């Protein structure tokens, strides 16, 4: 019997990024739940925690709203695609099944343009193209391995890619895996993409992080809303452009956003100005450097959404010093999630649930939402004067 949930890709053997291609979707969800359970089970404090059933993605293909592709030169000419898993070999992928279709078409057009144009500098090393709610309005960032501005036929590229409404450039002379490093400068057109969510129009600049599967945001925020209920002060740590804090804002008297990426902070401020949002505070520095403001705001609820590296222990300690009774931790790495939950348990929190979420079908990537509670801290008594 054929499994109608199977997604097949002509690049699966060579690319390897989508390691679960050809695996039935129910099996994929079970595997991700087990991966998460194994990571948590390595910590004594979490051995009784059983992850819930994995939340499925509404779309099994065509969901990814961002493509980062490498560009290299070979005897056959210029190649554009993904690095083969575990190598720096570029695999051409003109039929990638996980990209939003409009975005995939743009990558094909960019590829043809690079193949036919004679004015492409050899220092072009990556392209980063992404879209928001409207997939026909896309932003393209050209990444050069250089320290000085490079000449590039922008007008020709514009004609080849009608869905691209803005182009930026990033100079990254480094050779590590980080695609964009340093400032991103506009070359032409729009400087951002836009995501409509929870009654807000969120600006997302090229260097700012945003979830790659927009269809799952409502589910994530419904789970958070039901968990938090109403509260006093919410701290959205590693806030990015403010996705979670804005979605939950109506349930709290005040929201503190803590974010160190300058582009994301500028996006945050843009949303606040456009909507004339009050009762908002921003700590525009790395979370680790904004802990004094966190303590001053004294939140009773926290959203944690760090990078794959997880949260530093000084951040978790600072959270424990606040009157926090509810904490939602959205993680993209089971190993660092387990490490940080173990620390939080030793700081007095209790894990109520861990919900795996299939943010990236066909891959081994496991997103998870952990919900934790802690009894309300006793109010310090003031000593009576005699």
C-alpha cells in the first residue's frame, strides 16, 4: 500500500538536508518525538518528562519561506545550491520540495541569470532570498566574500526576478558556516519583508531572524495564550522582531522585549511606532547584558526563544531571581533544551509539558515548546521598627 504522505525530491540522495524524505509523515512525527525524549532523558531531573505527540505541519512541502544558497565556480561554470551534508560541496537543487513555490521559482531565475551574465564577480558566495505573508514580494541579499563593495548588474537581476522587490548586499570575508555577518546594506527597492500575524504587521529586515514555517505560528501562540492566561509583566527574551510578545500583549499589562540584533530591534520599534503601542519596554542589547532591566521589570511570565546554542546560565539565574511563575521555552535544539530545562528545574521550576512541533517537515529538525511553572515567591517581610 502506497503512503500518500510521502514527499519525493530528485535531490534527496545528493543533498541530504531533508534526511526524512521518503519516510511516511506519521513515522516522521514519531521519530521527532523520540529524538526529543532521548535528549531529555539524559538528565535525571527530566526522566519522568514525556513529550506530547508532535504537532504536525499544515504543509508537508512548499512551506519554507527562506532559501540560503551557496555559489561556487567549477570547470562547468557557476553552481548554486546547498552544501552536501557534512561537506562544502555544492549540490544544485532547482527542484527543492520544501521551498515556498514562488521562492523556488525565484531561485531558478537567479540561477539562470548567474549562468548567462558575464558581469558576476567571483566573490559572490551566497544568496539569501526570503518572503513574508505575501510570497510574491521577496527580498534578496547578495553575500560577497569581500571587504569592499563589489560591482554587480542589479538592473539585469531585477528584470530576471519580478517577485524580488528589494535587494541588499552583505560583505562577509569569513570562511565559516555563517552566511550573513555584519551589516546588510540596501542596494535597491524594499528593505524588508512583512509578516501579518495576530493583528500586527511585522517588519522583518534581512539580518533579522524569523520562523521559516509561518503556518505554525497561530498554533504556537494559541498554546502560549492558554498556558499564560492573564498576567502583569511578560518578558520576551531573545525577542527577534517581537513575534511572541506582540501576539501575547493583550494578556499582560506590560511587555519587555530583550533583543541584541540591531536590525531586529529596528523592526520592533517600527511596529511600535506604526501601531502606537503603549506599555512596551525594550532592552536593545544582548539578553545577557540586559539582565538589570529584566530584574527591574520583575516579570511574572517569560518567553524564551534563543538560538540553537540555548540560553546562558546567567540568564536562567536572572529569571529565577524575578517573580516568574510561568515560563514558555521555544527551542530548536533538543540537546540545549534538555540542558536548560535541567538548570531551570534546579532553580525551582517544574516542567508541565514539552510539546514537539514539526516546524520543518522532511528534516530531522525538532522544534519544541516547553511550559514550566513555579510557585509564587513569598513577598519579603519588612522589619517593624520598635
